[in-house]
C-alpha cells in the first residue's frame, strides 16, 4: 500500500537567512533516506515547506513496507571454510551463526569463483521492513545533517538537554490519516500543529491535520499559515507590485527571500517618510531601508526614489494605522543618521582625507591603503597612456578612488564605497570623469554588471583589479578549490570583460608587466605573471563558453595564447563560420597531421626555411605549392583588413590539393634535400592556415 507521508517539525523562530536552505535540506534528507531504503515509487514526489516556525515535507506514493530483497551474501573463502580433508571449520560455523544461519550445511551453500579464489555464498530473501523503522532512521539522519548555522542547546520540560537550531515544540508524522509512532528531539509524533501566533485565537491555536494530503490547505484555512516558502515569496512579490501602482518597487531576490522567512501570513502595507530626506543620496536611503528594516523602497519610472515605501507584515488587519505608524517611527532615526553622515562628510574634501590612508592597513605583506593607492595610481596612469586617454584625469581618479573609505557614511554602510566617492567628488567640484571613476573602478562587481562608461573609469578599474590580482597572488593567496577570499576570479573576469567588450588594444603581458613593476619596493615579492596569465586564460574559456562557442572552437583560438583580446570574438566567429564548411573537417585533420610532422622535425625546419621549386617532383606537391602561392596574397589581404572569416574561408579552396598531397607524396623521403623541401612547403601551408586560429583543434 502507498500513501502520502507528511512530516512537520514545529520550532521557535528559525534563522531567516538560513530558512530556505534548511527547508530544502530537511525535505531532501527525508526523501533520499526513504528512497535509499526502498520505500518510494519511481514517481514519488517530495514537496518542501518552510516557515519561520516550521520545517515540513510531504512525499507522495510512500510504501508502508519496503519490498522483499534477494541477497547474495559472501560467507568465507573455501580455503578458510574447509580444512584439508574438506570438512567444515570452526570459522565457518562462527560466520554462519553471525549471519543468522547457524543450521546451514556446506551443501546448502553456493561455491563460486571469487576473483582468483573460490568462496562460499548464500542467497536468501530478506523480508521488507516497516515504514516506521525506515522513516525513524531517515528522519534522524536528515536532522543530523541539516546545514545549521549555529547549534543551540536547550532543556526540555522533562529535563533532557537537546541540541538543535532552535527549540522544537512538536512533530507531525502522518501516513495518510494514520499517525506514525515516531520520536524526534525528545518529542512524540502526533497530527497536531500550531496556528499563526497572532491571527489565531489562543484557545484555537492547536490545529489538527486530518490527512497528509490536506496539510497545506489545512494550514492556510485554519492556521492562517502559508506553509510553502515559494508560494509565500510569490505572494509577497505580487502584493508589492500591486501596492506600488505606477511606481517601481525595488525588491532584490535576497531581500524577498529574507522577508518570506520572517512571516507566515504576509500582508503588504504602505508607509511614508519626510520629503526632506530625499536630499540624501538615494542609495543611502535605499540601503538603510533594505538592510536595517527589511523595507522595500519605491522609485518613479525614471528611477528617482519616492518618499513612500512598502513593508511586509505578519499581521492582517483592517486598521493598520498602528503598524504603519510604528514602522514610520522606526525608519525615521535611520534616515536621520544617513542625513547626518552625509552632511558631516561633505565638510571635508576627498583630497583632504588622502593622508589618512597611511593609517589603514591593506595587507600586512603589501602595506597600507596609501601604498596601494600609489600603485593603483601609477598603474592607471600607464594604462591611460597606452589607451591614449587623459593621463591627468586617470591619475586624479585613481588617487581619489579609495578616499571615501574614510568617510562616516562608508564606515556605516561599507556597501556604499565608491558610490559615495562619486557624490563627494562632485560636491568637491572634481571633473565628472574623476567623480565617476570613484564608483566605476569597482565595476563590473558581478556577472552581468555594467562596465565603466568612461576611459578614466576604465583605466582605474583595470589598474585596481590588476593590482589586486598580482599583489594577492604574489603573496600566495591565490584561489584554491572553492575558496577565493580576495575575489581574484571576479577581478580576472572583470579585466577580461573590459578587454573584450570594450575592444581595448591592450596586451595582457604588458598589463601584467606594468602591474608587477609597481611592487618593486615590496620585500620578497615573487612575480606571478606566468600563473596569473594561465589563470586568466582559464577564465577566458569560461566567458567564451557562455557566449555559445564550443570547446573545440574556443581551443582553436585560446591554444594560441592570445595576448590581445580586442578581436578574439571576431576570430571565434570566423572559426565558427569555417567549421560549418564541408571542407573544414578535412583541412582541420590535415592541419593536425602537419602540426605533428613539423613538431617532430623542428631541427630540419631550421635549415628548410623556403621552398625550392626545382625540388618539387610529384604532381601533387607541385599543385599544392602553386595553390599556396596563389592563395597566400588573398589570405594576407583578408587578414590585414581584419576579415578573419574571409581569411579562413579562403583556405577552403586548398582542400583538394592538400588531400592529394598526403595521398600521393611521401613527406619523409630518404633524400634529405627532398624531405626538407617538403617540410618547408608544409611549414608555409601551416603558417597560412593558423593565422586566425589553430584549426587543428577543430579535428575530432
């Protein structure tokens, strides 16, 4: 018989930032535990539930008894089970007793090859186990393996000490409409849970769940609880959008998840603050509302902050004035603090704060923030020169880029570093590109983030990321496994995105050399250029995969260790177009063969630099030499014009001559002069075929 199983664990308020993971892990642990014990059908489905006070899961098509199993048990090797006369030994009797078959005789056992020796085996049918037994084990395993941020110890009324994420109050274990006699955390299972703390009357707070299939509906109707985490989050999202009206609601996913973890019956209300606070940079107001109060800010269609905001309450009422007023009173001091910090910070210029950077340690092996600022400034200046940008603006932008770290606002809200620098630089009358560089030099902050919009911002952003990558790598703190405390992967991806998407005419080797040069005064500095270059090329492969290129296409370009990336996408698009030609497979295979031949004959190639027409004997090699001479100018012209697709497409006309050459000509002839001439011909062909990419990488 199969029925739906329901497990619910009712607790004190669970940590909101961990709730989603706890709910998923609780459900997955029980589901997988039952599946491994053979209590589930192939199409059994688990539904996870998680609210601030409960973790639950319902699983369809759960068996009341697991199926019988045929088990083939190895008993002992024959040499151990029998003595020299073939009689059973004491170890055999002991082993059979341990397995629960003391009456078995040797004749009852199967004798079979076991590797190089023979062993005795016994096959028997093990009866299935009861659901209660398997579920008890699965439940305990699941709870023991929950990703609990911090375990707490508490004492139950009976005096027993229990360890869990929060004190637990009750357990539901329903198989259909039957309560299973399970225990967990000192609690005995029942079919009773508790309703909403405020929306159910104290005398009616106990809610009975009559059947496992009725759990969600029962909690919604009788307990005033929406048990599904996702359903609750989507109801919040819909409520926010409805209340926002024509305005835009700022609802980052992380905030939505956290708020959904704080309420069991979400209701959205509108609140307001005084318009005078809108004089403060809106990022400050938005951050304080989101971070400290879990409120949702509103902007108009142009992105300008409104003086009304939305809250999500755990209480539904027709008279929300007290809730609204209370939240408005709570947010006002926070906004006042932000306004105070902003006004105080404006009394000092960013430039006046720079000397204090020498009091801030960046890293004990790399010096202070002032020393780091010097390195970034020198590097930004060098990069601006290479780009033909305004060197003075790059120098000023880099010099001021970290000054806002010393402001009160960034001290209170570290997330605003850079953003506040731009506001304060504008207030100080700095050039707009210098002001923007304060925030843009952090870009891109994450995958898909915008790139710096100005040349000054780009130069400072590259300098900042290169200085971090080279400096941190050099002191041995490069990423290992999934650990990357200094976000070097993100910095490398940011550098690559700027080089590719902005098509910057900068060589990676030159950028790294410029960065390394800034650390000449750092003791025991180890140049990480080789490792950092390989690291960046690995990240490059990932970026190109996300753009839809195949691994073979990517390797055709990246295997050449490109130093400049401003045309790498165009090269890959050309490779992609070439790969679609019917001639591509044959030419790629031929190129791979040529590569191997040339690699094995590097010494001979040093002498065979040009093709001697007088040594061309066979018709096939004459034809190939003529074809190479004919096509070479076309390839050169297309490549010089940046027409990488045309460069590769031109090679298609060589296929027949290349195939004929390898069919009819012996490259490694006995005559050394003849052999070297043919190697020279192949070398000329190889160089032409690999101008854009190593097309041998396209060969399967």
